[in-house]
């Protein structure tokens, strides 16, 4: 068992920087990438010796684990409710006062818009947050959520249209 851990440790040490770059391109925050790199290592160490003997390409296995972690991370992030700070950040980026009176009532508009965003479907809300809060491109969002860039665009358009329509009802 110690021998296999040594093999995994050596492979991990060799590929650590590559893994780090891989995660940095796929998650919003550096600390998330660092956590995911460590999680790859922990998962490698948990492999039973009998199972490890059946792995033909350890490097391919390493990156399969990494790819699965990116998907798990995206799902968990999508399922997490927004904290009030995060929701405020998205709302501030989406609020665009139409006139001076609307500008004076921006706090009220922000609360309404926050409530509207919160009522969107989980995927639609996640896409808007990743695009506006995390400033990710459609391609980056598509990779993280395992959907097409066309679907990302549809979610953005649908979410913004729903918010604009409902905000217009208030004004």
C-alpha cells in the first residue's frame, strides 16, 4: 500500500502545477482551485490497492478525477443559496435606472431585482451569477455547467428578460 501511495504522490508532485492551471481556468476563485488540487490528492490516497492495480493510465485517471471534481464543484456552487453579499453584487450590476426618479429609488429596485433573481430557475440564476458576478464568459460557464454555450446564452437572455419584464411591472 505504501508503494502505491508513493507512486500517486510522485505523479501528483509531477502534475501539481498542471492541475492547478487546469482548475484555475475552470473555477472562479484561486482558493477554490487550490482546494480542488488538494482534493485530487486526497482522492488518490483513498484508492484501495486492489482498485489501483486496475488503473492502466494513472495520469489519465488523475485528470478524470480532476474533471469530475470540476463538475461536482459547479453543481455544488449552483445549489448553494446566494449569500446576501453575492446577491447584492449581482443586483448592482444588473440595475440600470431608467430615469432620475428611478435612480433615487435604487435601493427599492435592488431589493425587487434581488427577489426576482432569486425566483429564477436554479440553472438560470447560476448562469446569471457566473456571468455577472464572476465575470465568466459563456464558454467558461458552459464548461463548468456541462452545457452548450448556446444554452448559456439562452439562460442569460431568459433571465434578463424575466427580470426586465417584472421590473417594468413595478414602475
